[in-house]
């Protein structure tokens, strides 16, 4: 990418601004966006609330945190040199290794000099008169910029449960997403875990290895499937390095950018024996294949979904000795894959340990947290530690923690009152020059693949603006409407959208998130990129460029 000349055509000249671009967040998105904009010759600053780079992988240091995507499909693909330099040691990398990787990237590309850590952005206001953004940090300092790029992640604002007495507990208490940097011991301790999503499952199976006694408070069970992680030896890694082009080409061809792709056959197009053998094969294979590489209709056809759900239920019954416990672990209110499938390693076997107890809080609800532990409708449990694996104010939550105001002082919160509305998940009408990486209604899936696409698309748009002496990009309302309609159409008929989860905008702990919304784009990444590519090829007509 050639450096572009940033024009001074705007009422407030470039020289008068502190920066050409401010990026919020130094996670996978922010790091790559910084690099791309630097390549364009822009003066860029990243504000990051943590003390280091890594975003999700900086914050989520909870025990057992690791990829559910194949490591070698998850890393950045933009630098062949980086790909050849970095050795993954496990097929599904544990968090400490991923954090080391992101630090390596930051060092390799000398990114830290433009990142200001311990800097939480509290406000971002568009100034109409001068056509620039004014960013306010928690310390009160203000910074002006032409472009504002949010790289704040869809799952970065943790939520505590709305349970009375949460602050009264006298023992140790942690939310998984704000886990301490120092080692935490579970040995001999009575530990409680609340929450059984992908995070809770990873935490539980790790804590169970050393805990004194573990009690799991489960509100809704999830359909989990085996991860089948293994080490990568030197020779295998060398082989992977030779196949990177092929691996990333494969990710480009699949629905959600994983290496797994939907099987073209329908569930009922094969014999029952073939079907069973295929399910067995998927259950025995590493990664998301059972979810992302299953028959094409398991997430749209109720009968098909019931069959795979029955199959996984049988596996749970086989793996859990106490059948009463097994029944509690089998979801009854949603089918397999209609929520994000947690991948597990001996998760179900944890419930066979004599020092592990499952409490179904739909049967015996939590009444309050007490100084000693957790009081349900029938017992008061005493604990040394409570772990909250209670999830995030997903997708929109992190935006709403910042006072973002566009033209005429309109707040983003107001603009998204009825649910998020965006242009290709990147822009919001009335918020000129604000670009979102992994914003609502963009393609998610194997996240770094989607991030790289988003980042490059934004960099291309900014480059185009520089070349054409344009200083303001504002998505046209009709473009936002068209994209929102496309998001709606892409989600039609998907069983996923009939189920409560963060993917449908639900969080019982957040005011106003009790009604399902069109929270995410559930079409294919291929279709997403085709739409965005067409916008770029057509000279960005969907965006008001002035
Ligand atoms: P989550 O899926 O939203 O799960 C939160 C859990 O806490 C649920 O079991 C929920 O129960 C429970 N909960 C929330 N509030 C509660 C309350 N007041 N009382 C009792 N239980 C309560 O959050 P997560 O597990 O952190 O995962 C979020 C997403 O992060 C995942 O879906 C995934 O996309 C991502 N993630 C990725 C990885 C990876 O790649 N390896 C690992 C972890 C997470 P209900 O279901 O009843 O609401």
C-alpha cells in the first residue's frame, strides 16, 4: 500500500488535529489497523485501557482459556514472514501462548510507540464545525482526530449477575474476564462457578483438576462437544508453515472463515447408518466440525436439529455416570448448535468426580450471595471463592460504555435504541468518519479472518479518501437500511435466532437486553465480503464522501 497524501481540505486543517486517526483498543483489530494506517502515512494513536496489548487475550486469563479455532487458522495472515517465524505449540492455543504471540506481533512491527496504555476512552464527540472527532480519556485529557476507529471487540464488557449481595461475599471473587495477573490457587478450596457458557466450561474443567470442592451453578446447560486438542511437534509445524496459503484460502471459502465447512448433504439425504457414522466422525474430530461442518440443514430444519441433538444427548448420558446429573446437563430449551457450542476437554467427566456438585438453579434459584457463600431456595452453600463466568454485555455493550455522539449531538445509544443499525457493520449514519472493526452486523466466525478483512476495507476507504481529497465519510441512511434488511434476510429461518443468547442480543443482567434483537449478521462471510467488495469497486457510492 502506498502512502497517501492526507488532504487539508477540511475546515480544520490536518495540522491543527492531534492525529489523523485514533483507534480505541489494542487487541487483534487495533494492532492490525494501526499497522495498516501507518503504512498509509497517517499519524495514528491507539488508546488502550489495559496495561498491555492483546484485547480479549489480555483480559481473559481465566484458568483453561484457549482457542476453539485451530491456532494455525487464527493467527494473522497478512505477513508471510510472521507466519514463518511463529511456532504454535498446540492445535488450540492456550491463552498465555496467544498473548505471547500478540506481544511478539506488537514488537515485530514496532507498534507500541503509538499505543497509549491505561487510557480508557470515555467520550467521543463529532464536531460538525471542524469536521473532526474529539476523544476524551478517563483522565480528562482530550485528543482530536479526523478518523475514529473502534476496535473494542464484541465481547469485552463483562457483566456480573444481578443477584442481591454480590458485594457482601468475604472470600475471593473473580469474573473470568477480569482475572488477576497473579496465579490463583484452587487447592483445598471450596470453589463456586456461576455460568456454563464457553467460558464457564473451560474454567470448570481446569479448576476441577486441583480444587478441594467445586460447586457449579447452572441456569441453562449448553450443548458442548469435544475439542480434541493436541500438541504440535516441530515437524508438524513445518508442514503447517508450508500449507499456509492453502489454509487461508480454505478459510476464505467457508461460511464462517473456519477450516470447517458446511456439508452439502441434507440430514435426510443419507441413510440412518451413514448419518450416525458421520455424527460419530464429527464427534471424534478436533474443533468446530460438528457445528460448522455438519449437514447443511442442522440449523434450519427442526427435525434435522433434533437428530444431532439426540446424538449429543446420548454422548452426554454415556459420559456422565449419574443419569440424574446427565439429564440436568442436557439442554431442553434449545437444540444443538443454536447457541455458540462450547468445546470441551473432559468437561462432562468432571461431574463424575466425588468433589463436584451441580446445582440446577432453575430448580433451586439463587436468592442471594452472602458473606459466606451462595444462598439458594433450599441451602446456603459456603465457599472460599466464587468465580463468575457470567458473560458479557455483548456487541453493543462496549459502545454504550463510551459517550459517543455524532452530528447534532445524537448519541449512539439513541441511534441504536431499537437495536444496532449499521452499514456493513462498519459505519453508522450520522457518525461520520467513525469506522467499527467487529462492529454489530459484521461477519464474525473465526474472528481474526473477519478482522483482517474489516481492517483492510477501512484502510482502503481511507486511502481512497486521501487520493480523492475527501475528508468526510458518512454512510447514507438508505445504505444502512439496505444492509440492515440484508442482515434480517440472512438470519431468516435460522433456529439460532429463535433462542436467547448474546447472539440474539439477550443478557439477563443488562437493563434493556431482555428482548431479542437483530444483534449480529448471520449470513456467510463470503456473501459479506462480496457485498463490501462491490461497494469498494463501485467507488463507495453507498457512503456520502465529501
Ligand atoms: P455466555 O455464553 O453469555 O455465558 C454466560 C453464562 O452465565 C451462561 O451460562 C448464563 O446462563 C450464565 N449467567 C449469566 N447471568 C447469570 C445469572 N444472573 N445467574 C446465573 N447464571 C447466569 O458467556 P461466556 O461463556 O463468557 O461466552 C461468551 C462468548 O465468548 C462465547 O459464546 C464465545 O463466543 C466467546 N468465547 C470464546 C472462547 C474461545 O474461543 N475459546 C472461550 C470462551 C468464550 P444463561 O445461559 O441461562 O443465560
